[in-house]
C-alpha cells in the first residue's frame, strides 16, 4: 500500500460538502464535474440512500473514539456518515481517479485515506478494537472477509455484500446456503443479518440485491488452526457430496475415514453440508489433521 495522501489536508481551504450526497442528481453532478464514470471492474456502485447509510454506520458501531476501517470509500458518502459520529476513520481506496473527489468530499474531516489495493493492506497491523464498516467491492468480498477474520485487531465487520453472500455467511449446517464461508465465519465468531438493501439505493444500480451483515469476531478464542481451516475447506468443497468422498479426494484413506466417521457418530453417507463444525473438527482429530 502507498502512504496516506496529503491531498485531504491540502484541501482544508476547499469549501466543505454542503450536504450529504444522497440524491442521484448531486452524485451525477459530482462525477460529471470530475469527468468520472463508475468503473464496473472495480465494483463501483455508490450507495446514496441516507437511511441505509445511517443504519450501516449505527450497526457497525461507529462512535466517538472508535477506530473504523473502511474499504472502498468511493465518493466518501458512507465515510462522512461514519466520521460524523466521532469515529477515527481510515479509508482504503484503489481508484486514483477519486483523489480530487475525496479531497472535496472529505476535505473538512480528519479521515485518513490510504491509496492502494485493499488486498495488499497489512490488516494485522491494525490497532485492537478496530471495526470494519464498508460497502465492499463484490468481486473481492470473500478474500477481504477472510483477511478481516484473521486480523487480531479487528473485532467486527459490518459490510454491504451481495444478498446471497450474506445468507451464505449466516447459514447453518443442513441449510441450503451452508458452505465453507459459513463454517469459516463460525470458526471466528458470529454473524448477524442486519437488513436487505434494494438496487435503487445505489448509483448505478447493481444487478443484484444487497444485504448488510455484521460479523463479530471472538478474539478471546485461540485463532483457528490453519490445518483445520484447510480441512474444513476440503470437506465442504463439494458440499452436496458425501463427506467421505470429499475427504478421499484430498488423499485420506477410506478405512481411516470410515473409522473417524463411526467414532463421530456420523453415517458413512452423510453429506458434507449436513455435518456440524464440531463434528468436522472431531473427524479432523481422528484423522490426525489437528491435535
């Protein structure tokens, strides 16, 4: 990542945004004035519904003195809402074209903007108690969520994602949406579905319905063993197949799998998606994947 850009500080003499960018007309005017168009490859769908912006900031725990990380501030609309609540905001932005826009919309705030790719950011260096609040770029949602989970300083992530991803995160074993992402979230903490967000709340409107979801990470727990995470990933890679077949595919011997399933009280033909996380962990121990 690059160092924070001094542009925001230099913009202190610019007139501050006179009102939130909650109307399509104002957003279009801002983009036109800077010669910009939203870039689909960067997942740029700007959230402009004031009620939803306030709901996200509140659900995410934005409050005086709270360290908040935002990924993809875009035009700075959600950023301003978070900062207005007294939070100390660091925003990660990849699109260099937005430098003059954020200088204008955030110039009267103390928001720290870091320019560069969010996939290259050192999340492990964030201070303890950091909360993520963001409208995530859809094309890297999974990669970012896994980084948030593994960063010891991040205690929660309240994010806007595709509705199907939100329901996958919150799914339980046996449910239609249950898979590796569900299990991974459960390994680190708990998931709460906050609300759905209609397409019309964005400019431009995305092709899918979105949802706000909050992940709370239990940092009192020991970090999950990487070997267990890899085992769960393999076990659920083809979630509608039997657990036995999935484990055979990654090299475990059939006799050993059968013995592990029997010890765990699981049927030989049990589907991977129907196995609880505790039972998966038990099978992993029986197979000497973890101790």
